[in-house]
C-alpha cells in the first residue's frame, strides 16, 4: 500500500494538488482514499463533493475523508483530560477555563494522523485494502511539529514515565494528602502508553519504504525558502521527500506586460528550485484560466502536472537514515540533511543517543543496537548529509 503526504505553505494549493493526484490514481484503476488532516476543511471544496468523517465515495475507485480530529482527540486523550480536570477542580480553577487548559495545543492535528494508520490497517469500506492513501496535511509548520512528536514523546515514555509511575504507586496516599490534589491512576498512565504506541506505529508507517512526503510550493522566493527548510527538517526526522510540485506557474505565451513580469520572476524562482532540490522531480502546474474544482477538472490538472510519470510509484533512492559498514573501516551512520550547511548542524552524544540539531529543530536519535557502545571517531557534514563515524566496540 502506498501512502503519500502533501504539505506546503498555507495558500499554495496543496489540497487541490492532493485531490487531483488521488482523482488521477482512481481513473487509473487504483482504489484510492484522499484524506485531509487540515482543519481548513478545503478538500470537499476542491472535489465539489460532500466529504464526511468516514470514507465517502466520490467516484469509481475514489473515496474522500475529512478527519474528525475532535473525535480522535476524545478517544485518545479523554482519560488524561479527565484526570487533569480533576486536578484543576481541586485547585479551584473554573470549569470552563479548566476545559480550555486541558486541551493539548495541536493535539487534534496530531491525533488526526492516527486515522491514517486506521485506514491503512482497515482498508476500504468493503474490507479490500487501499492501493493508495493520499494525505492532505496541514500547512508546513504544523506538519513538521506533528511529525516530530512521536519520537519526542518516546523519549519521555521510555525515561520519565516508568519512574514517575513507580513513585506515584508507592507514595500515592502521602502525595495526595501533601499536594491536596488527586494523583494519576493506572488508567491515566495506560492512556499515555497507548497514545505513545499508536503514534509510534504512525511514525513507522510514515517513515517506511512505501510512504513519502511531497512538497507543494508556488514560484515565490519566500515560499521556496520555506520548502527548502521543510526538506531539511523532514529528512532530519527520517521522512522521505519524493518530489516537489510548483503550482500556479504563469504560462509564457501571449502575456501582457504585467504577466510578462511575473513570468520572468517565476522563471528565476523555478531555476533556483531546480538547483535547490537535486535528485527530486520538480513537477509544474500551469495557472489555469478557471479554478480547478470538481473531479474532472482535478484529473485534467493532475494529468498535465505529472505527464508520463506515475505519481503513485514507490519512491526510490536511499532512506534518509542508514548505517553502513565497509570492509576495513568502522561503521558509519548517515543522515540526509539536504540543504543544511556545516554551520547549521550541531551534534552531541548522550549515552546511546545522538542529539542532532538543525536550526530550531532537534532530534534525539537512538543509536541502533549495532552502534550502541561504539565510540564516535569523527563527524562531518558534506553534500547535504551528516556522517558520524564509529570505532568497533573494544577497538
């Protein structure tokens, strides 16, 4: 099963491109679901078809779904939220204010990803597996935060939660009397463990060989700069980017002076984009005379966009994170960081973890079993790749 996520700066048309890709795949005989985790709810507008919280048939082979993030939030966070409400009630906090405080910022968007996993596991409404799941993600900044969360939560779950759980179990009566508020029960801890396990499953799915992220941009310098940073950050967290879509490109023919200026400006940005994303296809979608709304218009857009390419093909190339061993040399860990310079990357080691920081994003990278305990002998950043060299254990 193929999973393809679309993201980009707000307003670049990613929902339209995602819906067009899904509609084209369905006309090619693939059982396709296009699923939106974006709170903007623009997927139904692009398809010109009502879209529900469960897969809704749109056309032969094509289903669409707008994730009910509130429902997923209630299912996955309710135990924790009830405990937090009890604590705030004991502290005298107003019930309405407490309800606002206990909503984890960004939780609905994060938990929406659990629906992607559910659809992959359960398949079509008739039980047949999907061939392709297209995910219309939230704008880039939100997408990067939510894709980084499963691994960050894993650090807390592995190191802090077990000790916290043991302390509360032993000292619960004393702590309750001393603090004057209820201590968390096993149900609360179990809910956190389940949430972590679910999000870890999502991470494994979306970093697997059959999943990829596609960046959508418009030919503008500011948008291109954000897309470049997104490629770097997605790679940092192990997500494979398989292509870039340049949307709303002005056609050069018969342009008046005003449009001719835009054509020249866009050409310069597109040339820069071709250099900025080496090794990735750069698909171009021409600015249409009318807004592409409805399945037929979306199929036409995607057909012109991809040409003879199959946008649902399994992504090729190496994974962003690999460990290599060559004869006569120690093992190497290689992490793809396209576009990152040596000055932007900071590296530290804490026990059997590497702490990799690029700009404002940090990844705590647990070393594979084969590298745990191996001393680091050197590191370098070159050609968009971080290489960390190790000596064999005991060497």
